[in-house]
């Protein structure tokens, strides 16, 4: 039996375990920071101020909106962009209700429309406005579903003189945005409840009892820790992305366009029908935005299936939307998927080259591809 003096770690096994644990966590933290720097792992900066200064549930109709004349610096590992709002809280120039212009477009949507992480001049609406000379009023905001977009158009945006309506649809989380089962019931947010003749709007909390978004001491401390401890941040952000439907849903199909239930698509079509009716004689464009999963699925279908009908859409969603449009007098469906695939093939790019990398939203390059597609399909203009 060996004898002799025991070393420090043998004499203090608890301390030894603690040191090894801390060393392992340190290595993991370094690896995660490298992954974030290389845009392999998700990271988000969480707010550490006490009162909300930009987005909050401040509107009694749509809930989430932005404060007027507000400034917000949105910082991610791959971008650093400052947002500013106008006097109605839109991230847009000041717009008059009345105009003598023959054409003006109301644009509805979520964070893609708002321009997540890109300068205002690089957004799809700004590019369209610069190229056509036609005002494109940007009423998009993050964390909005199509129910909120319809209500905002009904209550506010339609009162601006306009000649057309665009709605940018991102299926990767728009179905979940309309479903109260996927949302925090403390938030003041409109949903649809089935009735005998359609749907009615309801909220899961009264406006006066809603969560105001103000951070307490616990939230400030937690967000500060998460902003500096990348392991905690990545885990928290990954859970949020999965909940938003951005990451793979194992229970659904291997694409986001068709990851809907019968209730999801019924709600969506009902809302689109309300917008089409409110638009009247104006053209109403529903513009679908693909995710990386959707593009990969479309490419696989093109290469693996010789039985696929060439004139039939790859996605059930597009078929459903086309049937819906055929039943209205003013709706047109534009799928941005072919434009992104064609541009990637021509330039030798991957779909990720159109996003921020550390985040799934369009970069300036993605906004340019979308704008070119709309210039061609809506305005009949080709732009290099």
C-alpha cells in the first residue's frame, strides 16, 4: 500500500472538485464566446433599464407598439443599429394623412418589415421608395402577428391616403404569434376566438392589468448576468427561438411554410380576408418570407423528386394562399423564395449570406433581394 504525503487536492477534495468545475465552465464559456463570435450560436442583448423606452404594450387595440420620438440602440454580436421613431411611434419618416400623390403604399409586417438590425435606408421599404419615388409607409414592428397587423390597419393605417397594401408574412413564427397557447398571457395581445359567424377579438388580460414591460430589480440583475455570461445567454436565447418557432419543430414538417394546423390557417385566412375587404379596390399583396429551412426544403424537393408537378407549388401554404386570392378581387400572392434561390445560385451564395449571421433576420443584402423581387413583380422594374 502506497504511503506518503498527500497533495493539496487530495487533502481538500471538495475544493478540488470546485476548481475542476470552474475550469470546465471556463472552457465552456470560452468555446461559447467563440461560437457567438463566429455566428454559430445565438446571442441577444437583454435590456437592463428599469422602464421600457421603445417597444411596450402601450396600445389598447394592438398591444405592442413603440413610443413616439424614441431612440433605441439594438446591439447584437453581428450588428449595432440605432432605431428612431416618428411622432406616431413608427420607425419611419413623418407621414401626412393626406397626399396628392397618385400612389402610396401601406406596408404591414413584423420585425422583417421593421428592419431588424439594419439602417433605415437599407430596409426593403426604403429601397422601394427610393427606386420608385412612391412612399412606402412602414407600419411593421417586431413580435407582431397577422392579427395585430390587421387591427393596426383597421384602426390606424387605413386612414392614410394609399393606393395599395403590402403584408409581409413570415410563417416561421406568424402562426405562433396568433396562437395564445404559445404566448405569455400576462402580455396585452389580441387573439381570435371562434364564433358562429367567424371570429371575435379577445385579450388574455385587461389593458389596465397588463404587464407594462417595466423591469424590476430581479429582471435587471438577471439580464445583466445573461448579457455577460454567454452560457446563460445562449441557453436563454435558444429556448426563446425554439418557442418562437424559429428553430426546428420536431412535431411538424421539415419546413416552416407548412408547419400549420387547421386552426392556424383558418385564423390566418380570416384575417387576410378582413384586410382584403378593408382595402376595397386597392390591390392587396401578401408577400411570403422564407426561412433557411424553407429554402433547404425547396432545394431538396427540386433535386430529389422527378414526380413533382412543375406547375404546382412546393408548399401547401402557397396553394392555400393562391386559392384564397382567387376568391377575392384584389389579392395577389408573391413568394420571395424563388428570388432568394435564384440570387444565391447566380452569385454562389448560401441563404445565410442574406441574414445577419448571428440572427435569422435579413441583413442589408437580404432586404435588397426582397426589394428587387417586388420591384419586378409589383412595379414591372428590373434592378441590378
